């Protein structure tokens, strides 16, 4: 079956042949990140955000890192603050603004540390304070069951979708962590899932319930053999083209099932993560145990769910 992966093409910024130009140093920086074992997602995100920054600079005649000053970076920060999304007219959230500015600070720190520029213009750039917000929606147990019941499990795709959603709710793992699961990462005897290189490239074991294991077993026996196309690399969940979920995110399918269930809520896969953590705390689980399951570095992140449970 034909492969249908599409990758968003990034506009070329600056003159890559200029050894002192933005594009050249950006390429060197990305190569350095890869050689120092930064994850692919981190490198891709920094490339995307820094490409936007470099394009903004180029529009203003700034083509080399040595031409960037602190006032210019503050001007870029104001640009992000006043920017409005073309379709909705909404501003960027402070969280998004920080996400766009952090790679810029890291880039100029790297340039300075490696003596490519004389001083770091971003060293004193003050990032916006991000408000600590609770998740907008936390599904109840009944609402989760409504969504889980939506896929048509008489079809390979529906059986797969049910198995994925059961896994997300039972384990609380992230969508991309579920997308990377291999067949041998599921240990049904011990009732655990091995998450390889989760966020921050950290491995962890996560408990999984019997019901989710039963749905995974049904999917593996009845649906997965029909979805496999060509070589099989052992990825557990496959899309319609027999490939791992990479450029074909599962979130759109989850949104469809949420809409089918009659729930008028925003979000998709992460709703299962929020629900799992909140329901565990409501039933007496220790916050540190939930922190380990979710793979949080800081207990403050997990404590958000204690407020939801209250």
C-alpha cells in the first residue's frame, strides 16, 4: 500500500553558503544538538521555532547572529505578544510565547559558549510568567466510558482505536509514548508497560489494568495482522497504512469519538491522561506514585491533579 507521509516543508532562511549567516549557524547548532543526544522532537521543535525567529530577523535586514542585540530580542518578544492568529484573531498564550523564546535563548547561549559571538544578547532577556492553569476539562468515569464505547470494534480500525484509548486511560501515558510502543513492551504477566524514552528520553515502567490488556490482546490477535503492510518493525499500534503513528496523529480520531459520544469538550488524547491521574487521586493514590506513572520531573506538575480531585 502506498505510503502517505507528508512532512511540512520549512522555508529556507538566509544564505546557507554564508559561513557567518543565521542559516549556517542554525545548521551547526542543530547538528550539535543531535551529536549530544538531544531527542528528535527537541531538535525538530528548536528548528521550527528558530526558523521563525530567523525569518523575522531577515525581514528586518538582520542576517547574522552578531547583529542581534538585546533590544532586537525584546522587540521580537513584543512582536510575539502583539501577534494575532490569522484565522481566529486570538493572541498567543504566554505558554506559547515562552516556547518560542526559550530556543532563542538557548541558541545564543550556545553561540556565546562556543565563541561564535562576543557576548550573549539573550542572557538578560526576561521571559513572560506563565500562569499555572488547571486542565479545562476532566472527564468523569462515566464520560470516559461513553467515549471508549464509540469505536466499532467489529472492524480492525475500531478494535485498534478501542485498544489505544483503553491503553491511554489505563496507563496515563502520552500519545507519542503510546505511538512508540513495541509488541514486547507489554508485559501482561506482570501487568506493566515499558515506556521507552518518554519525555526527556527517560524510560519508565507503568502499570496497566486487566481490561486494557484484554483489549490489546484482542487487537493483536484479530486486527493487527490485517493492518500490517510490508515489513513489520514490531510497533504495537499501526495506522491504516500499516505504519507507526508519526505524521498520522491519532488525536483527530479521538476527537471524532468524543464528538460522537455527545460530549462538547475540547482536547483529545491528553483528556485520558488528565482523567486517569485525577481518578487515581480521588481513589486514594499517593501523589508521588501518580508522579512516577505520569513521568513528571517535578511534583508541582502532578499536584495540579490534587486540586482537580478536591
